[in-house]
């Protein structure tokens, strides 16, 4: 999984039928300091996270194996909302 | 998915039979400022996007699961045209 | 596999059901000097490693094939604790 | 797919049996200016391209799905020779 | 495939059962000048290569399809020893 911050969303009218109904969030991978590490993904939200929140995404074929995304043409999905990061002292 | 901007296309005469009939678009991954983040893909267009437009691509095995790309030797496909990016204030 | 150092963990209450019960460790890919090479993963621990230790992760579909992770929506898993790195002289 | 330039080839005597018979080309990913973007692949040639030419590669499981590469332990294959790149003005 | 140089190995006592018996080599991706391009992998050796030698690795699901690695939780495997790199003049 990758730790990401939700930074926005995208709106799309013309799209693959299987993408309909998903909230497509724009997320940024972040490191321990919660700053961007430079990678962006558009991920289908399967758990309900808000903008500015931290989350975990799965990518590739794993993104098509949640209850919500089975059989959908999705390769990035949010699977957890992150409450806290605990760093080694 | 990755947010991309369509920047051109490629023409190919000698190619795998399963690639025939697809428009092969050259796309650039972009960040929130819509500037290139440095990655290029050649993606099969499955929804009809024009040059200069924003789109979403899927990569890997997901790219072979749209109606149009099933059984094709394709690992990058455009699955949505992006109308608007909504960024967190 | 990727050589990583365990640098922390994440806590998540709202998450995909199949992620429940896993310790989700934050890891950093490292090179021969054991310094970060810049990539972070959140990996499900399947062997029991502690913070600050070196480990191996598998990613993608392989991460779903250990005894512990079969059928889970996991795309990064720790599969070995590393005792020693032996470098060519 | 990735746009690449063929820059050479590798010779290997000791190798996995399924790799025998393939021309293993060394390729460089390129951007719109046809300069290297820094990634190298060794790709099995399935269409017949020469050194210095532009081509498209597929990677991952897709590389094992052409007529020539089915059942082979290959994760990068050349699937098209590129005649022309058409860039947005 | 990726061109790599074998730079060492890792020793691990506590690990996934399916990893037992494999020599786990630390490898560095290299470019045409044989210098590191910055990526490290820990790869299961399936052909017998020594430290300092050049080799080809496959990654992802392909790494689980050699005779030696079928059914193993491995996502990077050495599949060829490279004798010579032939570069375009």
C-alpha cells in the first residue's frame, strides 16, 4: 500500500461504464513528514475519505478486488483512512 | 489511474496484430498544476479524447479489461476524459 | 523483493474488512548503505519484524499469496526479516 | 505502452530455457524530444526492429500474451515499430 | 527484463517458507555504462550467477513462472547471466 494525502477530485462525463458511480479522488503519495514524494494517483474511493485526509491506496490488480471494485476497470483504490502514523523514535 | 494530458500520437505500420485499429495516443502524466511529472505513456484510446485534453489512463492488466481492449496486447488505455479537477482549498 | 527498513506503522479504524488484523508497517526502501532510496510502502507484516529492522517486501499480486494474505486486498507484504547483507568486496 | 529507442542487444548463454530463440534488445525510454528519460529495459523482439529505431514495448504480464511470447518468462516485449510521432502543435 | 549487476546477497533466518532454499542476491539496475541507475532488487537466483556479474531479472508475476519459482512468493528472479552487451555504434 502507499500512504497518500487526498488533495482533490476529478470530474468526468465521458468515461468507461464501469467507472460510473465512483468518487475519483486525486491523491499524492507522502513520506513520513507528510510532504509529497512526487507521485499522483486518481483513486476510486471505497471507504469514504475527505479532502486533506491521509489514506492508503492499493494499485494494480489488487485495486479490483474490493467489494466495491470487483470487475471494474480500476487500478487504484483507497482502502483505508489513516488515523495516525507512529514513527520509530 | 493516472491523470494525463494528451500530447500527440504515434503511427506504426509493423505491429502486433491485436494493436490494429486503436488510436495510440502519446500522453504525459501531470500534477495539480497540469505540468508534466516526467512520465510518458503510449495509451490506446477507448473513449475518444483529443490532443491537449486531460484524461485518465489505466495501466498493466487493467488496460486489457475494457470492452474495447479485451484480449489485446495493451498495457495502457485511456478510460476517461477529464472535465474538471477540483482541488482542496 | 525490495530491501526495506521498518520506520513506523499506521493506525486505521475505517478500512477494507480484509485489512483487519494485520500490522501495517511503514517501510522505506534502502540501498547498500542502508540509507533511504526514497520510496515508502505500507506493508502487511507476515513474519514479525520490529521497528528499525531490515526486511524484504514483495509487492503487487505476489503480496496476496502468502499463507496470511491469501484473498486479502493487500499489495505489499513483509516476507522476510534480514539478518545480514553481504556485499561484494 | 512505452515509447523506446533500440540502443543495443545483450548476449546470454546461460539463461532460462523459455528465453532461448529471442533477440533480447536493450532499449531506452524516450520522451517527445526522443532523448532518454532514464529507464532501460531488455525486451524480447516480437516484430523485428533494428538498432536506432523507435518502438513500443509492453511490460508485465502483457509481455507474455503475444503469439511469440505465450508461456515464456518474459516481462518486456517489443510489440510495434514506430514510424512517426505526431505532436500537438 | 532489467539489466542488473550482482552486488551482494542477503541472509535471512525468519522468512516465508516458500523463500527457503533460494539464494537471494542483491542487484543494482545498470545502464549502458554499467553504472547504477539507482534501483535495487533482492532477486532469487534461478540460473547461477556470481557477485560482480551482469544478469537479467524479471519482476512481478513473471518471477513466479520459472521452473524453480512456481508457487513461491517471489517477485524478482534472475533468469539469465549476461555475457556481452552490444551497443549501437
